[in-house]
C-alpha cells in the first residue's frame, strides 16, 4: 500500500512530534486537535524545532520551509477523508480513543490504515470499535519523537499482514527503527521501563538513597541518558502511574503494584516537569519546544 497523505490526531507533545517527523520525511500531513490553542502550540513547536535544525546547519532554510508547508493545521476530523494513514495521539483514555476511531472509521477512505500511538491501551479493543479491525495497528513513538529512533509496532489480534507491512515500511521511511510486538499490557518498552521507574520510586520511598543518588546510580552505573526519577518527571508521573495500573490490572500480578509515593505525588498534583514539580522542582514550566 502506498502511503502519501497522513493525518495526525492530537497536537500535544507526541502528536506534534509525529507530524514533524512525517513532514520531514516528505509526507503531506494534516494535524488536527479539537482545541485551537493546542493546535497552535503544536505548530509553533514544530516551527521552532525546524528553525533549530537550520541554526545547527542540519537543514537549509529552503528545506525547513518545504517541510513546514507540508503540514496543514486542520480543525475537523473530516479532513481524514483524504488520508492514507491516520495516527491518533490523544489522551490515554479508552472511551475517548474508541469514540475517535469510530468516527474515523466512517470518515477515512476504505483503504486507509488507522494507527494509535497508545503507550499501553489494547490495540485489539480499539480495533474492535471499528468495522476495519484488520487495518488498525499500534504505532508507539518515544518522547521526544524527533530524537528517539524506536517505533513499537503493535499488532492487534486482527491486524492483517498487509497493514503490518505498510506500517513497518512507513516507520523505516520516517528514519525510525521499528520493532514488532504482540498486543499485551505495556507492550515491550513500558513493560520493562515502568517497573524499573516504579522500583526507583520504591527505593526512594524506603529511604535507601536520595533522589540524586538513585539517578546518579543509573546514569553513571548503567549509562542511561537520564536517571529513572528524572525520566519519570520527563514522562509525567500521572502517565507513569497510569501505565503501572494498566500492568497491575492487565497481569493481575502484585509485582506491578504502583509505589504509594507515586500515587501520593500524583494526588498532590506533582506531575513532573509539566507541572513544575515532581521528584525535582522546575523553575521554568516545561514547554515541548
Ligand atoms: N524535541 C526535539 N528535540 C529534542 C527535544 C525535544 N523535546 N529535547 C532534546 N532534543 C534534542 C536536542 O535538540 C539535541 O539535539 P542536538 O544535539 O542535535 O542539538 C538532542 O536532543 C540532545 O538534547 P540535549 O543536549 O538538550 O540534552 P540531552 O543530551 O540530555 O538529550 C534527551 C536529551 C534526548 C531527551 C536524552 O536525555 C534522552 O535520551 N533521555 C531519555 C529519553 C527517553 O527515555 N525517552 C523515552 C521515554 S518513554 C516513552 O516515550 C514511552 C512511553 O510510552 C512513556
């Protein structure tokens, strides 16, 4: 299948990043968000990052302009009627996602593939909300999308080989490295990453070491680019808790129980970098630029 026109649903950090890499790879992209402010912010972020690439001489001014003009901000899902591939990157809520997929199923051309950037929700269940489950697939990008090489491709129970092949090729065209994963809680990346982060939080909770020393242990001892508590703040503590709950419930195994300290921080509104406080405090509120 030939993918030329892509639509991205949700202009947050992940959606904007996905639109950015698609446009940079030569695809025509429509970026949709139901909130005008989010759409504007997403577009501004892409423009700033492209300008940064020009400033760093990784891209010419002309390439930047061509890339940027391939992205069109749109305010209606009906723009999906022209897409070959639609990638959804909205909040991690099954009701919201199934509602969007049902609408897209009616709007999108019959050949179009519907992909979700979900980090932990079952693709099989999202697919079941549509009349084309064989054309529904997970395409899980990592944050920050323009930098991270991995795309986890998640095959739902009914995803066809043809859909998988098209998305595998698409991920490679985006200059990413795809891995293929079956549809089980947390897939691969979050099944391994989140228990590590949760264990780091337990290590803090039990008074074994300070925030800084836990992070230094993993940064310098294991060569991780960020310590687990810095990374948790970067991802968002609400997201970390949510994914731990998906693992805990999905496997019904106490080894995935979320640390009480993580719960407490989320209840306090300490959500990490985006709220200005998590395991660290951030004087400048986080922006995705
Ligand atoms: N968007 C685009 N580019 C960004 C960026 C962003 N938000 N943040 C950093 N970059 C770029 C910078 O421009 C810089 O590029 P150049 O060197 O070419 O200028 C490069 O990344 C390195 O940035 P910095 O020098 O500022 O900082 P750094 O060396 O510490 O790298 C990092 C930053 C890439 C984020 C690095 O710390 C890292 O890899 N951290 C781990 C990130 C990670 O694990 N992500 C996965 C999270 S889990 C997930 O996404 C899945 C899920 O479902 C929860």
